[in-house]
C-alpha cells in the first residue's frame, strides 16, 4: 500500500502528503528520499543538504557531491558502480522508491514515483494542482522572494519536474491520465484535498499498520 503525491510548485503537495500520512498513521517520505539516495551512494548524510524547492534538482546536487568525493560508488543491489551522472542516480532513486513502496503504508512525494510504481497493484497516485495566483501566494511564504521571483521559481521548478519525467520515463508530467486523482488545493484547501485522499485510501481498505 503506497500513495504517491506529485505536485505543482506552490500547490501544497508536501503538506497534503503529511496530512494524509498523519491521518492514516503511515510514514511520509519527501526530502528524506534525497538523504536515502545519498546514503546508498556512499555519501555521508550531511554531504547532501536537505533539498528545498529553490535548490537545483536532487540528482544535480548528488552528482556534484559524488564528483567531489570520488568518481563512482558500487551499489550491490544495482550490480553496477554509480557514477556522478544523472541516469545512474535516477536508477538509484528508483531503487529507494521501490524499497519504500515494498515496505508499504507510506506516502511518497515526487521523484517520478507514479512512473516508477506504474505497475504496482496497491498504489494510489495523486497529483496536487492549484491556480497560479494561489500557488504564488502560498509559495511566497517559504521562498523568501517577491511575487515575480516566486513566479519565476515556480515555472523553473515545474519545468524541471516535467523534464525529469519526460526524459527518463517518456511521460507527460501534466497528463491527468497518469494519476488516479487530480486535486485542486486552490478550491479544496490543503485539508480538503488530504481528506479526499484519506477517504479513498480507506475505501480501498487501507488503514493504520
């Protein structure tokens, strides 16, 4: 049992994920996935700082960290040496996502999890969206930028997420058919969106451990 949360920048997807996880008594993995990937690549946890939305993509930062510390690391589960190149780090990220999903009762945020887990039987894939004005206002609370700067960051971040999904999974990140639910937090609110996800999870018979 796994719930994936994909989100437009500023739509509140991370908070929705945490509300869902709290209601169901599940674990939630958001930026923690970055730390797990770093550890599996042989990097000390503090080498890769906690990702925030304003930073470069996690694979870019992992690549820089790998390149600065060594040329490659052997990952037994993959049977290959991981190099500071995006395709290898994507494969390692897939491994971490699949391990988390196999453990079950977890809410996964981002990392193209709907594509990685597209054949998983017990998975609920959710996309969180909202109008631009709503997203800019919400994102300004954490971005530290003015409205114009926040809007630019929003577009750049969503473009990176779309590119990641397109380049590595040949998928359109914006295609609603790839998700079981597409929820508008501008209309539903963060709590309202989370409540709908929880209701669907419980309708599927999913609950606390």
